[in-house]
C-alpha cells in the first residue's frame, strides 16, 4: 500500500511540474518586462536632467555675453543616446501670459531657449532683450570673419539653430546702439 501511495503521489508531482514551470516562466517574464520599463524610464529621466543642465549652462553664457558684455568660451553638448531629432534654438515670444509664466514675472514678451525632440521638449526663459541681434555667416556685420582661421570658426544666429560644439561669444554692440549685437562662433566644422 505504501508503495502504491508513493507511485500515485509521485505521478501527481510530475504532472504538476510543467504547470509550476509555466507559472514560474510567466512570473519571470512579467518581472523582466517591468524591470525593462523601469530602466527605460530611469534612462529618460537621466537624459532629461542632463539636457536641462546643458541648457542652463548655455543660458548663463548667452546672458553673460549679451547683458554683461563678457566674452565667453564654452562647450555645448547634449547627452548621446537620448532623444532623436533634437533641435535647440532661441525663440522670441510675444504672448504675455506665456512669457509671464515662463519667466516668473509680468512681461509682454520674452526670449526662450527651446529644446525639442520626439521624446522631450522644454523651455527656459533667457533674460536678454528680445531684439538681440545674433549675426550669422550671411550678414556678419560687426563680427569679423573667422572662417579662414585654423581651426575655422563659423558664425551662428542662435535664433536659427544652436548645434553642439565649442563656442566663443562676443558682445560687439557699437557705441550708442539701441540693441545688443552678439557674435556667436562655433569652432570648426563638425
């Protein structure tokens, strides 16, 4: 009788093993999926923080050159492997409620440093005059041509685009000129 019971229970235990294995595989799959989602969210949050820091540094350099007249040298880099098809530029807004909300005080217009990509967008208020003139290669004006230097420097209108790279910025506003004129050079052709 004991031998019969052992055979019956042993067979039942073997019949239950595939079911228990299936349940274990389903639970493991669920744990791995949730883990992958959490890791992806953590990576995105790290990317957002690094982007926000890079934009904050860029903002400080733009304000320092434009408002205080200090020449600045800096590197503008966004983290690699984050969001696809990103674009950074300065944009003038004339919407009072938007500008007041973005800048934290009452104002009719403002300049925003904008980052846009497929996965993340953000804006920072840049405290510079909305009529700040950033020269470019097509109309250098007061900015000297540095394209023949070694390495060459390319002049950028920061309202059009702000590509990553090493920058030098100079405030070249002529005396008695009403609005700031800024030369933003990017080192080398990258």
